C-alpha cells in the first residue's frame, strides 16, 4: 500500500535526505505536500520532480511567484500554510523537519488529525514536550523519531517494555573540538565551528553539535519521547558516529543500534515502521571499523549537558526558555557578534533569570518563546556585546 507523505522543511538537509528516500521508493511513498522557507530555487526543482498537490512557503510574495509558475498546484504561505499542508486529505505521514519552533502549530495539527508524525525536529519536544504528549494521548496518534539517536533508542526499546529499562545512552560525535583539549574555545571562529567531522547538516544544528547543545536538546527530547526520568538518560562521546545510541536494561544487558552516518536510514525506518524496507545506504563494514571509542562528556568545557538536566528538574516552560535562548545565541555567533563560549553564558544567564510557569496550551508556549527571544536579544546587545 502506498503511503501519502507531507514533508515540512523540504530544502533543508533532512528534507533533502527524505526526498532521496521517497525517490528510491516510488511504489511505497507518494509525496502530496511540500513546505519550505525561502529557498524557492531548490523548491521549484522539487515541485517539478515530485508533483505534490500543494506547497507552502514562508512568504506571500514567494507563494504568488510559485503560483504563476505552477498554476495547477495549491499554494499556501506562513504558519497557516503549514497547517493547510498537514491537513491535506489522505495524508498518512508528516515528516516534521523544519528547524526551530516555527512548525509547532502545524505539528499539533498533524497530531490532532492522527497523522503519523515522523519527527526530525528536536525543538518541538524540548519547547512543548508535555503539551505534545497530551495531544498524542488525546488523539491516539503515533510519533516515530527520525533523529538518529532517538531512532536508535526507539529501535532498541522494541526488545522489552519500558519498565525494564535502566538507562539510555545517547551518543555524540563530540564535534570538531573534542580531541583538542587545550584549545581556547573563546577563540573558535564560525568557520571552525561549522567544520563537523562526521555529519553534513545545516548551520544551526552544526553549531549545536560543536557546543553539545544538540545533545542537551536530545536529553530533554528523550525524556518526553520515552517517558524517562532524567537519571535514566546519559551521554557518551563516540567520535566514530557508528553506534547511534544504546539502551541498558535492568538485567545489565545492553542493546545498541549501529549504522553508517546517513540520515536516510532513520527516515526510511520511520516511514516504513513496523516494516523494515530495503534501502540504498551502504552496509556497515564491521571489520573495517577498527576501534570504537566512548568517553564521558567534559561538562566543564561544555556546560550545555548539565543545563539539560537542570531544565528537566525545573520543568514547566524551562525547555522553551532553554531552546529559545540557544537559538538566539547561535544566531548572534553565526553573525560574528559573540564568541563561541558566549553561547554557554547567554543560555545559562537566561535559565538563571527564567520566569517559569506551567504550559497550559500553545499560546503559553508561543508567549514564552516570544518573551525569551526579546530578553535574550536585549541581554546580548546590552551586556554581552559591550
């Protein structure tokens, strides 16, 4: 049976990998909806190749331009456009691959419509995990993670019910500075931070990998995805990026999921689940791997990991504060306005000054995001950039 797919974030790195999976499996998957930001040049190529029913872009201007070129496609724009796309009749799966929290309302809409949510976006559960879980429970919807580490845990958990889990271990490449123990991180340039040793990703997530903020986000995400206590979630630095995560059970046995560093693997798994479909990724050459290394994270140099546990202990809207402060700090670093280590100090400051309160609905989430963004920008411009 062919599944109808809606893809949010088609021009990003995850979106392009998702389209490669669809391209290789035309008998299994049909793309009916696409959403992207402002990279309309690439989006036009995707529309011509996959011929979706409907498309959504960031601005009204781009939507008008695309409508002239593709008069037979429905064109939408903005946050409302994303919700229109996930609401397309007959949609089976929604791949949520938009960076940041811009796709939150559309994600909730997809859940309420009981679409399978193939989640590649960490920020969704970090900023609004409790709300998302309530929506999933109310709708009876399912969420299958695409993020390679969370997908690995999801796959390992098929071996036994959650009550038999002692802990999960999220692996991290360590980023480009892991082995450079004596490097002054304050002097790291943007170009150096973007030189990831293993994965090819967008700029924001690459910086998050260098700061280990991506692992902090995944700690919070794993808590909400798998209903685990903070004491059950650990991080291991694994520079080879072959073991994508591990699960230890109460009998002390450990299961790990291994694979090549290619996002097509977890994407194909999420779309095909519970089936395992044949894919085009190369097989893992076990004899050729050599040594696999595992190290504890250096929480002194990379305090982001500890921040994640602090967020989980605080609860309420702390995840939204943490995620938003990090997004803003990364934007300023990429613009060359603050140092690499200032990302840690900015996020830490905003957590210390956070106005914490329960999240009752999506308006509370959006209010926290908006307020934190404003306060973080003010803090950076008035204190950090002096």
